[in-house]
C-alpha cells in the first residue's frame, strides 16, 4: 500500500484503536513501566493516524520511500490511458539553469504521437504546499477531467505538465528563487519548458503556453505569468493568494514577488488571468478582489466565485474543469 492510500489510513486508525484497548487492559496491572509504555504507544499511534489522514489530503509523501528520502525521487504515478483517452508519463528534468533534477509528469492528450506532426499547446499545473503532483493526478483526478473536457470539445487537445516546485517536501518555495536555496522559478520557467520542448510535440511560442495552480500553486500561476509574459500567455489561479507568504531572503516577498506591488510599480504585462475563489475562503477572496482592482490594460482578468466551499479538495474539483476550459480559449490551438 502507498503511504497516501486509503488502506494505509485505515490501518493506522485500526492500530490506534487497538492501542487504546490495550492501554485500558494493562491500566489495572499497577506496573508503572507497563502503563508508561502503553500510554506512549497510544499517543504515538494516534499521532500516526492523524498524520496519515493529513498526508492523504495533501500527498506530501505519496510513497513509503519518499518518507525517508526525496518524495520527488519516489513518486512516479505513470498511467497508461484507455483507447481514445490521454495518458500520463514521466519525464526527468535535469535542470541546467536551476541545478534541480526532478521528475515531471505529463498528460498527453488523445491522439498524441511522438512521431506526429501536430504540436500541442501546453499548461503547467502547479500543486499546493504541502503537496506534490500526485495531488493533481490522484485527488483531483485530472486525467479524467481533461479527457472529458477534450472529448466534449470544451478544451483543445493539450499537453499538461505536473512539475514539483520544491526539491524537499518540507521546504515551501512558492515557486520563487530563494536566496541561498532552491531556484524553483528558474526550474519551472526555463528548465521544465526546455525539457518539454525537447521531449514532446508541443508549441514553442508563448501563445501556446499557460499555467494553472491551486492554493500555493494558484499564487505560483499568477505570479509566474506576470513575471514571465515572454513564456506564458495566460494563467488560472484556484484559491491562490497575491503574495508568497514566505521569506525569499532579500525582502522581495514585499516587492517583486508581491503581485499587488508589481501591478502598482512595474509595467503591466499583456497576459490573461483567471482568478477563482470560494466566497468563504477569506484570504484568496480578499486577494482576488485586490488583484481585480489593481489590474489595468493590457492585463485581462476573469473571475469566478463559488458560494460556500472553502480551501479544500472539493472546491478545487468544482473549479478544475472550468479553469482548464478557460485556459484553452486563451491559448493558441494545436498546430498541424
């Protein structure tokens, strides 16, 4: 069983229940050492059950090997698509510019062929923190969503990339270049596109490239589009903020990595943004409205609000298909 599976979660719960029962049975023995050990086992098993549940929600550690090493090195959800459906494959990106060597998962749409002549538009899909690309693939069931939207004609056949934005699941980069740390922005905007263009049949122009992300990945999508209009033409943010919420190392989290500061003080790029938020999700809702007020031509902003909801998987599932459909209307079409 994978670390983020339902089976692992229920096993942890069962162990915690057994520990509590065992603790009640030994309590009357009168032996302090036995009570102490039993109590410790109860606390440890309860904590393990809770952490297993949390991990399943965010997929920070998808596999057992990722728990003791790099999650990026162990997390390889490769799936073969059904006939007439897309498939997910794995690409290892050896970052020449960033120095990061991480896997990237790629959804290849129905009809895709490495030997074909069609070049497809590309969307980079960014995960939240804590999290990993597995959250898109497993919890958000992105392949099924993309298959359905493409089959229905609401989305053009598109290659979707699922990169890591951190080499360590305990380090939140917010897709930025950290001073003295991981160069996540360079990895995502230079190394990943270069590797995809070399490996897959994709468009090479900025008009054919977009971004999407949820939670921290939503901030990433908006921020990278504003910072790199020469690489991307559109971005969709699902429950994203306008600021990184971490220390970059040089104070730039308050200036150039702050999207509101950027729109107020720097030239506005000609890109399109899709900002989705639940009305009950306070910070993303506040920042979405602030970005709308700060936006001016040539920047274009489209908003989408969900009544109720919150900052959770169910909300992102509701936002997912409309956001991909919108992106498809903004990106250049597949190029024969």
